[in-house]
C-alpha cells in the first residue's frame, strides 16, 4: 500500500494532511489499547526527541529512509520536510489501523506505507526498486516483542542498510541499544529528558573497511549526549 496522492510543493518539501490532533491521538490510543506490546507507549514522541533523533542523518545523501512502527506518523512530516525531492520514506507497521490512517492523511509521492513485519524490510525495500536503505528508524518496543522477533528485526536491518548508513532507535528501556551494540560496528548514544517517559537514543552505524580504519580511535560523537 502507498499514499502517493499529489505532487510535492515548489520547494520539493513534503506536506501531510492535517487531521485534527484529537483524531490522530484517538487513532494512536486505540492502536495502543488493541496492541499495547507493539506500540509501547500511550503518548507519541516529543518534538525534542524527534529533532535529536534526526539530527545526525546526512539528508543530502539520503535516498531511502525507512521507519518501523510509525504509529500515526509523529515522525513522518519531520522526515519528509528534511528528505530530498528525489528521496523516499518507507514506513512499515503491523497495525492496519495505523497504515490506513497514514495512507489517508499523508499526501506526498515520496511516502510509502506498508502493512507487515519489519523483519521483512529487505523485501519491501526491493519492491520499491532499491538495493538498500540509507537509514532505518525504529520506535518498536524491542523489549516486549515476541521471542526472537527483535533479533530478526535487527539482523534484517543490518543486512538492508548501506555501508555508512545507520539504525536509529528511541526506547524507554535498554534492550534496543544492547541489540544494536551487539550487531553494529559503532554506536552513538543520547538521552532525552523532555519526553514522557524520558528515552534512550541510539545510532548504530554500519561501516565499510575504510570507515572502520578511520574510526579505530573512538569517534567524538560516541560520548552520550543529553537533550533537554
């Protein structure tokens, strides 16, 4: 399923529909009540979390950005506003209520919403005509996912990312960070106080041979940053 319904503006920027705040929160809350283990929080992420999470993306060189568990699209307009005119945003969710809401409310030809598992990300990426993704953002509650699913998702993510790309997670518990540390070549850490509840940010970088050599000495960004 995709939501290609109109052309972007003259500046090449994305514009989403404008469903009421109560409407989007109502959909989010119903999704949480139906599948609390898959949503993870009853409150969408704060603007501080969004800005901190997206700050390290190299947008000029981002052709395909993937998001797992977009919910009602809290991150989507902020990603689309930063994405180049020829970029794509692919979102994947197992909740048909969220996918239907996004398909009706986001009107940008660069936006594609798919119903399914994040573990199948490679298939969705290839179906869009890409060999790999540049960045993958996940709000999935890793600590509450069914047994082995979290491992499958993180393994699939590493496999689909290009060298130099990153896996971005924002979580309330350290499970996602721990899995990222186990599989990715380098990680950066952050912490956002102005979120309910406060959350851990992690960027897992997939590096090629030249990147690994360059980063033999700890990268200056590796120190944990706190956003307030």
